[in-house]
């Protein structure tokens, strides 16, 4: 009854360590076979606990974990056919790279020649052939990470679980190893579940991004969905790239409504996916930072840009291909415009300048 | 490396600081360790008039006497028997006690409490600890009485007290802590994530012990072995008391020599034993890299 399906279903999964608070609180999620799924959230949001429950290192207090159609709660990791890659790797320090990678085969009772042959094939796959006889301490961070990946992958698991796999690496290596993870995932064709607290990492890698807060899933969807269409203020602020404004609904006019309090004239917001709003509701809206254009007062707004808010420039950060301009547009919230580098330097602003922050009505997104 | 043109005296000042750091240890070791050893070494080459008088000089007579005596080999065999038996039992008990404390006691406070409990026998003197075995192992002792009452035996076992068995029991009782402490120490440094990673790979409890815990506690085992071996080989008191005079060890033999004023042969035996011990320790250090334990 060998079953190679690596689709996962979490049904009402809860976990409590002290019997009082739920670290993971009723999580329902479906992950397709062969998907790259990223769990993302601040530390303590329960993402690592979910990973450890899927891996079998922690038992859920309630709920079911179904892998390939079979409830695996209570089964050992080997029976689940999952493999975990630990944060900071947990390589066996007294074993060489080859022995580390062959470890799982050794405890499964494979003969020495067989397991070393399999290990060598895997070592080649992660390009470590020349380091096969070294000890982990003699490797760089990136090489250690590849050993950890190879060690997890050698058992041909149907699900590979990665606990903050890139957090021990420096920035440049992180980007490089990120691609390597994706390449390995495609090569192995199995489900990867990756826990991270870096937004960029999640949206760069994942087919399915799961944003968590305090043990609950806030939003799960394709990377672009989560980034461009956040459900609520939390997701919008956590994923970044959005300005969040709030105000009261002043007027509802068919497919759009007007939000008061932010600007003297109100802001026109299309209803989009949001079912209904009524006058007087307090509503959060998001406007992408790269959808905001800055215009000097008195000049014409670009065509279609109907909303404009007078603001003062608080700070300017050069980011290479764009310039981050921080504004005092709304009293309590951050408001930032990402201006393309060339546009910005055609007519640069300085701190203290008054500008109009403007965007097209279609760019505003009402949040739940 | 930056060439330092600032001062040529910097290295010598660093040297001085280095010497100052080691000076307390040197002040202790030279009068209390190096000097006595040199005295013993010198005495082993002296001649004697047989009544305690030493004639300074250089003769190998004492060594020849010791090495030619059939007794020497017998004593070494007896001592090595005690050493090996004690080592085996302290290692097994010490390893499992440390393993239990490190991997099975979840509560750290409880682990420290249990660890301190292991030191309880040391709150009293060695002699009392040995005497305490008499009511348990003696002819009228608890064990004999219990066995008699159960009808397992019909007359008291003589082998329990004042025998080689009693010697080994007393050694194990005294020295297991010297195994527990260093093994506990090296086991406590094993990252718990490694155990989890091994479980993830499908390792059984026995595999984890065999492939992860034992190899990673090697330096602790080696340190404990050095403690136990050197203490047992250098001891005569336990053998004397617990064997009731029936057994002897290398040290008890040259203790007798001292008693009859044969200082040079006693010194020669002592030097010989020291060399044997140094060889054993060197062998242990060659097999296990203890520096790793100290520098880590």
C-alpha cells in the first residue's frame, strides 16, 4: 500500500502546550501534491508548531492531519514518509557529509555499499562531491544547508518540511540558496512545506502562501493573491508593499463608495470583492505603494488619478531601482510611495516638500 | 597580519602576562607534585642498608629486584582485574545514569536535584562508606539473612564480605560518580535537535544511543575512565579493608615495603606504577580527542 501522494489536509488542527492557550488554533488547510507551500508569520504565530505536527515531532491536541488521504496523527515520521530539515540544520557533528546523508539509510538497515552509493548520488545532486569526506564543521553555511537538504531528501519522502531553512545564511547566500531549494523541489517533484518569517522569501518561492497570526490562518493563496489582494489590514501590513488607510463610509454609489475622514473630498473606492458596505461603516482600504504617484501641488494629475491627498515628505530612501518616499498623508499610519528611480530623479523632491499623493480609483482595495 | 612596528617589547610583555597567569598553578604543582615525584625518583636509585638508612648514589638494584619478583606480576594482574571490573561496572552504571538524567528527565530542576543526589555518598568519609557495607554484606548481614529466610541458601555466603567481590562493590560505589559527571557533561552538550533529526530519519532508540549518543559522549567516557583507572590503580586502602587482608594490589605491596623500611624498592615500584599509568592514560588520549571536550 505504498502511497506516493504528498497532498496534505489539515482539519481543525489545534495544539496547546499548557492546556490553556492554543498555539495553533483550529487550522484548516489543503495543500496540493507537489506544491511549494510557505507558512509565514511573526515568531510565536504557531507556524513552526504546525510544521512539527505535520512532521510527527508534535502531536496535535485536536484535529486531523491527512497526508495522501491517510490520517497520520500518532504515526512516526518514517511511517508518514515525511522528512524534516531543521533550523540550523542539526547535522551530526561527528559524522562526515557522506555518513550524515546516508544516516537514514543506515538505520533502515541498508547495506553499506548500497547506502554509500545512494548517498554519493545525492551528494552529486547537491554538488558537494568534493566535500563528501568532510565533517559539517568544516563546511560553509550554504554547504551545510545542502547537506541538510540531501540528508532529508535521501529517504524519498513524499513531503519535505523545512524549518526556516535560510535564516542562518547571509543575505546574498539566502537568495542563491532560495533558488536551489526551488530547483530541488522541482527535481524531486514532492511537496515542500517551508516556514519563514521573510515575506520576500515566501512570495519568491511559494505556490501557496499561508499567512498566520496567533495560531490562526489569516489568508492562504497564491503568492500574487496574498501580496496584491490582502484580505485584511494584518495581511496587508505584514506582507508589505501596501498603504493602509481607514475611514468611515460616507456615501455608497453603486459599484463604489466614498470614504470620508482621510481627505477633505473623501476617497473613491471600488467595492471589488467586498460584498456590501453601508454608510457609517468603518472600513480599511489598501493602496499599493507602487500605485501611488507624487505630483507637485498645482500640476495636473495623471489621467484617471482621481484621488489625491496633500502630504509633506518626511524622509527619502534610495533603493536602487526605485525611491522610497515616506509621507505624512494620514495621521496615524505610515504612508509610502515607491517612485521609479527615473521618474523621481527627473524632478527630485527633498524632505519637507509638499506633494500630492495620488492614485487611480481602481487601485484602492477595500479590506475586510 | 599587520606588522606591528609599534614596539618590540610587546611580545615579551605578553610573555610575562602568560607566566603570571600560570604562576598560581605552578606554585601549587611544583612543591606538591613535581618535588615529591623527584624525591621518589631519586630514592628509587639509592641504595639502602636495610634499616631505613639511604645511601645516595645510583643503582638499579631496586628496579631489578622489583622486576625480577614473581610477586610483581601477580600484583599487577590483581590490580588490573580490580581496575577492569570497576571500570566496566562504573561505565555501565555511569553511562545509563547520565543518559537518564540528560535525555529522560524533562524538568531541569529535577535533573539537577537527581544529579546532586548522586553526590550524597560523598557527604561522609570513605571509611564510613566502606564500613556501611558490613551490616549489608556481612555473615550476619541483611543479604545473607534475607537469602537464608527465603531458603535460597542454607548457610551464610562467605563470599559477600572480605572478598574480591566486596572490593569491587566498594570501588563501584565510590567511583561511579567519577563516570557520571564527565559523561553527563558531554551528553548535556548534545543538541536535542540531533536526537530529533535522528528520529526523523527513522532511528530507533538503540540506534540513537549507538550512533549518536555514545560517539558524542566519547570524551566524557574517556575522562571518566582516566579518573576511575588512576584512582583504582593508585589505591590500596579499599583493597585492604574490603578484602579483609585477603587480597593485595600494587600499592598495598609497596605500602608494606615502606612499613619495613624498604624505601628504594617502594620508590621503584611507585615509579613503575606511575609509568604504567602514564602509558594507560596516553593510550586513552590517543583513542579519544579530549581536547575537543576542553576547548568546546
